[in-house]
């Protein structure tokens, strides 16, 4: 299992202040904030796994469903807003193609986890593999895709507004449709999973 988060620190690949196109830092901050929420939930899940058998199936199941929901929202926002804008601005879309395939793999695993029960022998393994694939995906984005985006002629202000609006819409849909409560992860990064 990959535990060296310093290796995949997505916050260290940033432009020097004032050197990025207008609005680019805001877009990267929005993307990284959504990714950080998923990473926080993954860390909480790993902690519950380490406390087994004292952590209950209900705790792990609830946290896994929340993690999968947040991850799917993050992937969908990138797929619908960021990647199409970037694809239109880049001459070579190979980086975006790879990122979209990684998203597809993550979505497939999340759908399997959502359909499983927490006492399934492969439940924890699938959630942990989601975490590993997500970390690898973040590293590739931070080191390859985000720098390419900074070099492209994007309207970063417009993309930032679209990212915020789409994320809010998707979270509201999930909360309404599934009764999920989305807490503020920055305020409570290590709290208990929602019930």
C-alpha cells in the first residue's frame, strides 16, 4: 500500500505567485480542495481499517459510501468542466485521455464498492485500492496535467465559476437524492463519519 503522501503531494506543484495566468491559481485551488476532501476521507477510512475489529461494519460502510460519493463528484466535475476546456486548448490530448481512463477505472471501483456490503472480504481491499489509484492519478495531474493547463490559453476565471457551480449542483443532488450529509472537512478533518 502507498502511504508516502509526500511522494504524491499535489500542493507542491504550484506556479510562483504572479507568474500564472489570471485565475489559474483559483482553478487549481478548487481542484485541489475537492481532491483534499477525498484524501481526508481515505485517511479516515484507513484509520478505521487499522482499528478493526473495534471499528464496525456500519462505520466503514457509511464512510466508504461518503468517500465514493465525494470521489464521483470530483471526477464528474473534472470530466464535465476542466477536461473539455483543457482538451479544446491543447494540441496533444494524450494527458487528458490518460486522465479520463484513470477516472473510468476509479468510477468502476466506486460503483462496485457502493454495491457491496462492508462484511464482504474484498470490501476494504477495494476501498484501499481506490485510494492508491486516486493518489497515483493526483500525482500525474499535479506533475503533468496541471502544468500543461497553466501553459494553455484557458479562460481560468470562467472555468473557476463553472467548477464551483457544478460541484455545488452535484453535491445538492446527492444530498437530496440519497440523504447524504456533507460536512465541512476543513473544519473537521478527522471527525467521525456521517451517520
